[in-house]
């Protein structure tokens, strides 16, 4: 059997760099070495690209890969004749043909369409949604507009801009209050993931503070209606005929599913399947596919919802086109529940990437 050359790109310049490294280590450990020749390529927090010439995946997870002495400068070429990596060794330049790229870059620079654009220029198959779907899914304000047109229920929101906040913070808070009507509300940077910069505001003072904190990460910030319900997530897999997993439920160890609750204290509970009614489960799986298709996603995405306690209503929250793949991440756990173990999932994602280009 001829092995396919698969480049796994991880790290990146976003605030989710460390989570990306943990996800990448999990993927690398669970990739079939008999089918694929894997080339891990890390991007440092300062944007330097390095081929990690080792199978010591623990060092990727703990961050020591950069100083391991096992890295070589590398460039992913947009030139279609190269169709892969340029490795800049001391002895000269080496070319590695890429059959497929698996981006494991959460957040800005990897999940926002920029890396996907480079791969489109190079005409290299890659795992996950394309340029437009990635960009629109990364920017929560654009996602809101598209989902609104699809008719899927979502939390009411107010879109705040940094230039307005810099000029008159109080006026922005008053406008948000007028739009949403009551507290509490959630404050979210439009283009960050893993709950980075997210806060819950219970009055004007905490709203103003939350906005100031969120504007450190983005020039656009959403202020959203609070939805009292189960926090549930659905793993969608496929290209033209995607399938939705059963929903899983988050039981946050903190007031909401913050960055710390996700990745630091490790005490949040995950329930698979979610503790919701059969009718709600059917509705959320159908809504997940509708959102996925409306945004033009391919390969995979995790689509997040609320299921209200009072009326069992499904409310869209957000979509993640390169969801976490750590040992505690919901996406691979949901697919495992659906009968797709981790190694087979990686294989299917690579096959879906190749299928798009074959088509």
C-alpha cells in the first residue's frame, strides 16, 4: 500500500495555540502509520513555521517541541508545482509532496479561512471547511446573519464596535440594554474560540468591564441574550450528505463554560447523550445539519446549541469548524459514541478531504 503524505499543521499565533498543540498530539497519536506518512508542522506563537522531525508527540503536547533541537524551518508553498512543503535544511532545500493537509489550528490564522486560502492556492486537499465557510463561521456576527436567514432560532444579540466603545462606553452599554431588554447577558469577542474573552454581565458596570476585556481580543464584540438551558453540542461529519451525531451535554464546573472550565480545572462534566427529550434530540440534530449546510461547511464542524429548560426549545449558539481534538474534547467523543473510534475518524476526515478534490 502506498502511504499518503499528510501534513498536520498545529500551534499558530492565536490565543488558542496551546490547545491546538494538545489537539494535534492526540491526532498524531491516533493516525494510522501504515496508511499515512505524517509530517507535523508547528507554527510558533510568533508565526514561524517549523517541521517537527520527530515522533515525540508528548513534546508537542507540553510545548517543548520548539526547543527540542528536532525542528527544521519549513514553508508551505502556494506554488502548485511544489504542491507541499519546502524544507530549509542546512544541506539545502528539500521538497515534500503533500497529498493532504490536516489543519489543527484553532482560532485566528487557522480557523478563519486564511490557511484554507493558502491551501486553495496550492491546490492541496485539506481537512475541514473551505475559505468562505471558515471565515463566516469564525466571525460570530457573520454566522448570526447567515443562521438568521436560515430561520434557526438563536439568541438575540447586539453587535458592539471598538470605535464606538472608545468614544462613549456608556452609550454602547445603553444601546445593548435597549436591544436585549434585561440582564444577565453574555459578552463574546466575534472571532475568538474556546471561550477566550467571554464573560457574563449582570449589570451595566459588569457589562462595561466585559466589553473592555473582550475588545482586547477583537474589534467586534457580541452582547447576547442569556438562554436558560442545557448547553449541548453536535458533531457533524461529511461533505454533500453530512450526518449529525447525537448531542452531548456540557455540565460546567463554573458559572458558564469558560476557558478555565474547558481546559484548566478539568472538572466540567460531559454527558453523552445529552439529558434532553427525544423530540429535542431529533430537533437539534436536524438544526445542526441545517446550520452546517447554510454556512457551506465540508468535512466536519461542531455545532453548539442550548435546549431551554422551560420549553425544550433548541437555540443555536455557535459553530466550530476545527473543534478541539484533545482527550476530553466533545467532537471525537461524540463520534466514538456514534461508532466511529478516533483512528477511524481521522481516516474518514482525510478521505473526505480527498473526496472533495477528486470531485
